[in-house]
C-alpha cells in the first residue's frame, strides 16, 4: 500500500501535521493554564475553539472539498494554518496571549476542508481491495499521536516555552504542505461549475438520507458518540472511587488504553483484508460495550487495566470500519459532503454525553452511567445488523468519477 504514491505521501504529510498539531495544542493548553492560574473558563474555551468548527464547518468544508481540487486544497489549508499560527506568534510576542485561541480556531476550521480532500484522494486513487488496509494504516498513524502527542507537546513547551512551541508548529505545517506538493497534479477542477454552493450542499444531505447504508451509519455514529461522551469525563472517578487510587493513577488508565490502540491498529493493518468493514465495526462496538460495563463495575486494578486494554485494542476496528464503509458506499463526487454530514453526528453527541455525564453520575451512580454507555454501544451495533448478509452496498453508478 505504501508503494501507492498517494498513500505514502498523504500518510507522511498527515504524520508531520499531527506532530505540529499536538505540540500546538498542549503548548496552548499549558500556557493558558499558566497565564490564568488554571481558570476553567479559558481552559473550556480551548476545547470550544477545537471542536466548535466541526459542527459549523464540517458540511461547508466537505462541500467545498467536493468542488475544489483536493491536492491544492490540502496544500493551501496547511499553508494558511501556518500563516495564521505565525501571525498569532507575533501577537503573543507582543504580549497578547488571548490570540492563541484564535490560532486553534483557524487551524480547526481549515482542517474541515483538508480532511475530506484526503479522503477524496484515497477514494479516487486507492484500489478498492486495498481501501480497508489503507484506512487501517491511516488510523494507526493518527493513533500514534494520541499516545505520544501529549508527552511531546508537554516536553517541548516545558523545555523551550510557548514561542518555540508555536514556531515548531509553523514549521511542521509548512513541511506538510511541501510534502503534499509531490503528489501528482490534480486531474480536474471538480464540480465547481455544476451548481450553486447551496444546491450542492443540499444535494449532499439528500444523498446521505437516500443511501440506506449511510443512514444506518449515521445512527450508529450518534449512538457511539453519546456512549463515548458519557464515560470520557468519568475515568477519573473510576480511579478514585472504584479502584480507591489517587489522581495520578488516571495516567495508567490512559496509557494502557493508548498502547492497546497502537497494537490494535497494527493488527488491523494485516487483518483488514479478511474481515468485512461492517463486521469490524459491529465487533468493535459490542466488545466496547462489554468492556465499558466491566470497567464501570470492576473494583480490581488488574481487571480494570485489562478491560481498558481490550477496549483500546478494538477501538481501531470502529474507526477503520466506519471510514471504509463511508468510502465504499459513497461516490467520489460526494465524499466530502458525506463526511461533513456524518462527522458532526459523532462529535455533537459526544459533547452532549460529556455535558450530561456529571449530572447523571450524581443522580444515579458511576456504574449506571457506564452501563448506559454500554447499552448505547450495543444499540449502535444493532443498527448495523441490516447490513450483514447483503454484501457490500454499492455506491450509485459513476462512483469514482467526479
């Protein structure tokens, strides 16, 4: 798969980009907490700056990604991200640290245009039999940084300070754009002249609704996002209440989960061809359900760590299954809009779950919330049952042409 020029180039570009993003994210987080004495308002604003663009710009970015040339779009997004961060760096040097939130916001907005363009290139230039393996490789590369990214970002900031951290981010963004310049020239302009922007966005939403597989994926997305959101803020209480440990023990729960995600991603890269994407996704959801309920119930440290490892191991199957099913069941001309329509479902429900988690725990119990999360995972898996036994739903004729 790496011999495919598009796969190797995009993976290298996204790896460099992720390094810059994680350095930036943790530098901003730690610097803001230092400047505000851990003010929760400003800390929450960082999350708003990083996640809000997904709701507002996902479908907009996806629509433009379908209209524009994907290579050019990705390069310009990286360059503009670098410029915005550089401008913010100059403002910070002059003494206004509030501009750091603007840097995170700009980069998050631009990613909503760049990400669907990468998926569009995979759809066009990766043979279908290699698509699932490519998604496994892509997801594993992203997973690596969920494990090592916080450590790298923290080290760079604590060693060199905010200016160097932001400077490294600028260099990484520009390096990503440079790597992408080695991709073959875009074949065509896309659908820029096919209709108005509003019409194309409406057509994208109608396309998702008319595609049975995509509708079921959307429901599974929403259920899974809510399930993840309910338990994400409560892992600290697993350490404190269930395991009778202290706050630092939380890092072990995170590290075990992250390491297992890496192993699961590596296994997926070799096993992806042998299992259907719907089976991968459903298996990941069901195993996550069992593991989540077990984590909420367990008061044994070894058992809890083992369950965290199991849920981490199957997490890549969920992501790979979702991405593969989206690409296989979507025409190339609609890839951006389909991703833009479905992504906010997961993120939106995750935010809802995170918002409700604390109140639910206070009203019921920690185990009740984890049990509810497990049921939601199961529900997400059950929604996929109609997709079994019917083979792969094919995209409408003309798939691959745009």
